[in-house]
């Protein structure tokens, strides 16, 4: 840090010049859910958890966002983090600086505010209190766990049934593999619709998530981790969890992407305790390598972290053979 600068010094100009709304939205896992509308992107407002798919608008060209619904929020990247994290402007800027410009600052020189609670206040009278990722009041039935998708990816019907995943023939997830997502307490909070082939993924998107669902606040399969287990394997995708489960590894959880959210990091640290071990097994590509670097830096302050070299065998964990998985995950 430059001589004479305080540890909570923020480079506001550098933030605005180097950090885009797209970068911030991707970190929150929101960008993929937005749809083009003219020169802007639109979707449900992630701030007040709205359900109108046109209320939240983002201008990538101007690096600004606006909500035309209940919260009436708007502004730049700092304003967005202020609203999402419910912190002051300076604290939001410190978070952005840590996330995207930390290479220019010593880790111990950044003051980070206490992570906000998982559940935020909603509108008075709103269902489930308007909370983030509130438990669902329904459960999909009749899912086909023997669909060709599972056969193509080497996932047995028994594994698909264990994770309650299957091909959905009706409703919002029709034509996709419906995957239930539970919070750390085991409550069903969402279904993810996974494309069954590359053609569908290219036309309609690989994953389909409900509006308002914030995946960066949940870790897939964490609810099944044994209470006395102080070790877990962290991967990106559902498929990687399923394949490693078939090989006998029941302590595998997924970020559902290649970005570690603040709440996800907190959940891992609190679940494992100070003696915990995290084995990072992200995809061997640019995004996976970036996530590995970020997780090593952030999680190793509180836990033991190991990152075996997946690339010596394959690019994705679910492409591993049982022998290769053993070679990577054995102590």
C-alpha cells in the first residue's frame, strides 16, 4: 500500500475505471439470468427479490443499473453493492476493491464488513416474509431418473434418484433435467433446469433458474454433509457432485458456477470449523483456475485448503475415472 495511506483507503477512480457492472453481476451469479432488451439487459430485481422480469434494468454501456419496481434503486457498481450487502458506501467500495483489485493491495490491509445475514427483510405481508431463497411450498413429481441424459453422462438411476433429479415433462422446467436445490438446513429452495444436450444449451441456455433465486447464497449438497465431517470437496457443477458420489465420495458440494460468493465462503468456514479441510476441484479452464486462486486466497485464512492438479487427467471432475479421482482426493 502506498506510504501514508490508511488500511481502509479506497481507490474510487480505479474502481470505476476497471470494474464493470457485468463483472459485479457475474460475481453475484445474476448476469446469466438477465435477458437483452434493446441496448439494456432486464430481469427480476435481485435487491428486493421482485418477480417482474422487466423491473431490473442494466446498461452495460453506461455501467449503471435501475430498478423500476418497489425498491426504486439505481446507480453505479458501488450503489449496487450497497443495496445488495446493506452496507455503507465506503464498505461497499472496500468489498469491490477486495474482489477485483486485491492484486494491488495486501490482504491484511483491507477492512471487510461483517457478512450480512442470509435472510433479508422483504415487503410487509410478503409470502415467507419476502426472504431470500425462501423454502418452496411444492415439490416436483414424476421426474424421470432414467432419462438418456443420465446415461450419456454415466450417472446411474440410483444416483439420480438419491439426488431427486430427473427429466421434467411439464411446467417451467419442461424439457429439462430438474435438479432440486436445498439450503444448508435441508429446505428445498429452488429447482434448476439443466439442458439435456448441447443444442438446447446453445438455444435456450445451459441452466434455467427461477427469478429472484440467488445461487451465491447456497452451496449445493451442503445439507447432506455429515455433522462430524470436517472435510469437503468443492466443485463447480451438479454433474461433478453426482459422479464423485458414485465413486464413494459423499462429502462433495458445488458452487453451481465458478464464483465463490461471500455467503458461500462463510457457510463453508462455519460448517467445517477451524480444523476443516477444503479440496478444490474446479474445471481446468480459465474460469476454474480463477476460482481456485480466489478460493485459496480467501478460504486459507480460516481453513486448510488443497488444490490437486485436475488437468493432469482431464478438464472436468465428472470426466474422471474412479482411479483418477482416488489419486487426486486421497490424503
